[in-house]
C-alpha cells in the first residue's frame, strides 16, 4: 500500500503539472467524476443483489440514479478532446495491467496443477523412500489446499529425506472482512508426521503464518510441534515467455513476467521474515511448454544459503527459488 500511495501521488502531481491550469483539468475532472458515479451505482447494484435484495427493487431504485449519472457523463463527454481523454486512457492502461496479471496468474496456477503431485505420492514417498528423518519441523507453503507443494517435491528429489514433522500450510483469503479465531486454522492429518493446515483470513485482516500457527498450537491442534524450531520452505517461479504456450500473446506474457519479477513476494509478507542474517536454500525454476500435455518444468539445484529470522525466536526460513 505505501508504494501504491506514492504512485498515486506521483500521478496526481504529474497530471497537475502536465495540464498546467485548473481550467485545463476541468474536462478530465468532469469525465472522471461522472463516470466514477455511474460505475459506483452499478457496483452498488451488484452488492445489493449479492446481499439478497430483490433485483426488481434494486434496479428500480438504483436505475433512477444510474440514468442521472449517465446524463452527467454525456454532458461531460463533449470535453473529451479537451483533457477528458486522460482519465479514460489511464483507466484503460490500469485495467489492462490488472487483466494481464489475472490471466497470467491463472495460467501459472494451471501449470502448477499439472506438476503438483497427489497426496498419495507423498504418502508413498514418506513410507517407502524416506525412512531417515531430519530432526525438527519443516513448514512448506502451498498455493493450493490439495496436492503436494512443488517446493516439497524438489526438496525430496534433491535430498531424499524428510523432516520428522512436515506441515503443509495454505493461506486462504475469504470473502468476509474478518474470520474468528476459532475458525482460523483447519487441520487435516495426511499421515503420521505430515499435517496440512489451511489458515483462513478475512480480507480486512493481515495474514501471517506465524500467528496462525501459534493460534492453532494454543488451541491444541498441533500437538508435538515446537514452533521455536521451525524451518520454512517456499517456492519461487521464474516466468519465461513462450510462443508455444496458449492463453496469452507473447508480448502479454513478457509483460506478465515483468510484473511477476517486480511483485512483492506473498511468502515474505505471510512470514514477516527479515532479510538480514538469513539462511535459505535457493532453487532456480523455469517455466516452459512441453507437448502433450502443456506443463511447467522445474529445473535447478541448491545455489546459495542465507539465514532468515522470522517472528518466532529461533525459526529458520529456507526459501526454494
């Protein structure tokens, strides 16, 4: 949010300096405000219908205000060439970036789903292939509440070993402002020594995995786990645009790759880890297409190590990259 606020401030100052006078800004301001009123009315209709109000009553009441908003917008549209184009162009660019991000994330998750192993494979690996166990607890962050996280797949592939306790954590943001503490953690026992935890947060809450694990432990849902000695593993993908991957044009894939490289890492946000004095195993990853079916192939080995101190004393964060 601080970055977004600074960008908004820079755009506002740039618009004021670019137009020069308040008279020159009048056309842009009129179209922006009148169109915003119309869009707000439409969104209010959708929310009211979602809340269970009768569509006939909603359309009758808000439709009256929507007609007035459209009249205001039509009156201001005559100022399109006098600066009214600026808010429309700005809105189109931002909407295009958001749609590109949405489509890219959908394609990435589709590729992850094709690579993600089922839980049955993890159980077989734990029982037959990984007899030796490392001391302590390993927490693997998972983007989906089902299947095996790709970071765990790579860890077993390169090390042929598992920790004594393995916890698979998924953070889910619900369509509610706040989630009560008693409904925060959903614990599923996959097999002895392997536990899946789904942490539910509201969209008005600040999601942190450490807080969710502490809450689940205090509620007796994580017996035998010492949260002061936990190693966190997360995955990081590198997007490589390819003409062979359907879903987006190559130049849009390039734009999405740029956005993804510069996006704030959700895992760092959830973990609240400090980047100094840290130890992490890093893995380079690669997205590419392979027929058939289309999939994302991960290649890489451990590259470097740093220590990450999280909010829990003594906890370590190992980042698969």
